[in-house]
C-alpha cells in the first residue's frame, strides 16, 4: 500500500504564502511560484520549464509542455493567480527585460530544482510549519484540495497528468475522512 502523502491545511498554505517580504524582487518570485504550485499541481520540472508563451494571461489556459512521460496537457487557472502572474511578469520585465521563462535565474536561465526545494523548505520552517514540505507536498496539497472541492477523481487525474487512475487514487484518503464522518453521524442528520 502506498504511503498517504503529506498535505498542507488551508491555514498552513496561508502561513506559507504570507511569510514572504514582497518589498524585494526574489521573494515576490518565490511567493508567486509557490502560489502557482498550489493552484496548478505542477511538478518541479514543469515549473522550471514553464514559459510565458505557455500561459494565456487573458483566458487562464496554461499548457504544460513535455510533462512527465513527454506528454503535454492543458490546465486552467483562476483570476486571482492570473493577476499575480501579470504583476510578476511586469516586475520580471522591469528587472531583466523580456524573458522566455516564467521563473528564471539572474542570467535568465532555468532555476535549479534543488534551489527551489531548499527555498520551499526554508520558507516552510520560517512560517512555523512543522511538516517536511517539498515541491511534491505542494502538488499533493493541490490534488487533495481539488478532490475535496470537486469530488471528481478523474478531474484530479487529468489536472495532474496521470495516465493511470490508480496513481491518483492516493488522494481519496481525504474523502475517506469525510466518508467516516458521514457514516458516524448520518443518523443524527436524519432526526
């Protein structure tokens, strides 16, 4: 049996997002990246290769190019994260000029996945979250939140780019908690 993934609660997500000092350039980049992880469930490799041409800032369509298994997929993002991406693109342009990559290094190259993992751990500790948080934790959190909101495992499968539904089934652990609660208390609801 697979291990149930670690996920962040809504409160922990808020703690993590609010820890950044957005008066400075790189914390804005890092905060925007973490929010995009939480809104999309992208893998770290997909995040570091994400290009501006892959995001339609008007419609919210985001194309994941050459995801795991060299598969492309389309996902959609909401207005709140689109607004943050607009702001980030402007800051990035003011600092570096035109960039192909959504998140890049000082030399406008791809970020190192290890640096992203270290940054996430650093900010998680700084925000007082006592969990071992990684890029994949943010992916798990997205998947769990999406399943909780939609109750649609196939939608989660498609958003994550899983070819096999059994891979996505790990996220049903949250539904199991809600299922347990419903079974324990449904009689009370009938009265």
